């Protein structure tokens, strides 16, 4: 079957799907790829690196895909009903949540947003408020601080990273951030509608995201928060339609989930169109020196703990390193806190097996902990404390590489 495949979205999920489909042995169909952002597809995860001055926009581009079977459409897909396809893959991502704002606010979701922020800095913005104390907000604050900007980090939760860290760990992080010129204000709901608005030259919004479901909604496909799909990424409302990445409702979020969804959908589409499966050795799109996931999944099924790992990029802000592995906010079995060094290490055991850990200020044990938590077959050390302190474990590498 010479299948006509239409893809909407050129983020990590869309790019990975197209790449895998074109690499599928025997694929003789066509791919029409609708993109909504200008320029080449890029790795969204690295936008804070751009703010920190670590990368140029060119350096975060995803590999170019050129193929006679591929047609780029540099316009968004407007409707499912009018598209001509045998299989349609929605990879439309998520919109940033925007509270009622005054004029000087910009979200951080796209390359254009990052450019707007960099322009404001070049035009003399010296005091920036970052709204949102989740992973993206903390990373953004650190990236801006690295540029010598004074940062107010405003969070509506009781403490920073409140979905990931307990109050004591967050307090140590807050102290470390303050030494880098980042002032943290928690318990504050920013909204221009209520007049609670930071005094700053620029306000950067990192208030979460909402899956883009408008195409699915207009086509009558089922959705809740995101587009509902089965394990292969297929809509129960139309077996020809798939949804992958941040627009889909499948229990997992973030860059790894987007790549994984794309891989599974490419296998299924190939199978349905009777091509060979995409080569399993095709590898992943390179994410760079990056972090697994930005938000904890709603449910953390047993055996998928590594999917909920958090490792912040904190751009050399001393003491701001954070790694959370396994179930966030699990009750710790062992805790080591060093107030002077502002470090805290917490480990949760189930029997003898490590199932969760949270590290603040010193994350050198993270690689080995990640492996130990991900692989229950690995025998834990006879003294569990060694997982937090052993020098050999500290020197293990590879956690923050994809
Ligand atoms: C600054 C930043 C840092 C992040 N860091 C991490 C991290 O460290 N770890 C992690 O796991 N996750 C991180 N994330 C989240 C991660 O980037 C997303 O989970 C991932 O990019 C989702 O990929 P996606 O392809 O599903 O969606 P997106 O990357 O949002 O791409 C969707 C694309 O579809 C386009 N589109 C929308 N509608 C249409 C249409 N109708 N037709 C055509 N195109 C359309 C959009 O414009 C967009 O280009 C970060 C996000 C940001 C913003």
C-alpha cells in the first residue's frame, strides 16, 4: 500500500515520527509534513541553554530531513476533515498556560519566545521576574542569572518544585538561588486581573502547558486534557488518526515520552501499511546533555520510575543542582542534610530495594541511583546508605545523557 501519511507538528515527536517513517525499510508512501513555526525544527528542550548563552539557535536545530517522499507544508494543518490521508499523525504539542498579563510578559515555549527574551535583555532589561517555580521556572531563572540579570522567581505553590521536593529540600535550593541573585517568592498567584503583578522590566511565564486538542475536538475525536489514544497512540474515534507527544493523553509527558510515542506510532503505521518496521537500531534524535522529564506523570506505574526522573539544568549556579529519581515526594527512609553545604540527600527503600531518591546541592550519586532504581534486578548494597555516599557510585556517569 502506498500510504499517504500526513503529520501535523515539527517538534520532537513529529520530527522523530517522520525520521523513523522515512527510515522504514520498504516505505514507498508519501509524508506530508505541516509545520506551524518558522525555520527549521529545533530541540525545544534546549531553549534555556539559549537563554544562558550556551547555544546559538543554529546549534539546537534538529537534523534536516530531505527525501523525495517528503513534502513540507509550511502552514499549520487547519482541519482533519479536509486533509487527504490514509494515516494522520497529530504531534501538535502544547500551549503555554498564560495568566491574565500586563504588556511586558512572554512565555518560554518557542524559539521566537526565547528570541523575544534575548532581545529584551539586549535592549537593557536588567530585572526579570520569572513566574512559575516548577522545573522550567527554576531553569529559566538560573539561565538568566548566569547572564548577570537580577531575577525574581515567583511561585504560587508553598515552595519551589513543590511537585518534586519536600519543603526542607526546597528551602536549601532557595538559599542557593539567593546567593546567585535570584529572589524567591512563594505562595503568590500572579495575575494582572487581581493586580498581583511583579515589578520588573520583563516577566517570563513558566506556568505550565495545556495539550493542543483543537484539531481533534473539531473532528469529534475523543479528548480529555489531551487527545485520547491507545497504547499505540491511535485515537479510539478514528483508527487512521494517531496523536503523539505533548498533545496526547497517555499518562507520560516530556521529551522522552514524545520520542517514545513517535517510535511506537511509526511501528504501528508501518505495520498497518504493511511496510517493514522502522529499524530498531535507528537510534533516537539526540537531545543533547539533557534531562529526562519536566513534569511528573499523573500516575507513575510500577516499573516506569525512570520516566519520572528530574534533573535540572542550573547553569553553574552553585548548590542549585537537583535530581529526583523514582516517585516524587516519596517518604524517605534515609536522609542526609548538610545545612552548611546546603546539600540534602533522601533515599526511599522498599524492603532493601531503592525506589526513589531526591538530591539537592550534590547530585553526584544520581547516575548510580538512577540505574539502581530503574533496574530492580541489581542487588542493592548491603548498607543502603552507600547508594548516597559511595565514591565509586558518585563517579558513575551517564545519567544526564540521552
Ligand atoms: C524551555 C523548555 C525546556 C524543556 N526541558 C525539558 C526537559 O529538560 N526534559 C523534558 O522531558 N521535557 C522538557 N521540556 C518539554 C519538552 O520540550 C516537550 O515535552 C516536548 O518538546 C514535546 O514535544 P512535542 O513534539 O509533543 O510538542 P512540541 O515540541 O510542542 O511541538 C509541537 C509543534 O507542533 C506545532 N503545531 C501546533 N499546531 C499545529 C498544526 N495545526 N499544524 C502543524 N503544526 C502544529 C507547534 O507549533 C510546535 O512546533 C521543555 C520544554 C521547554 C519549553
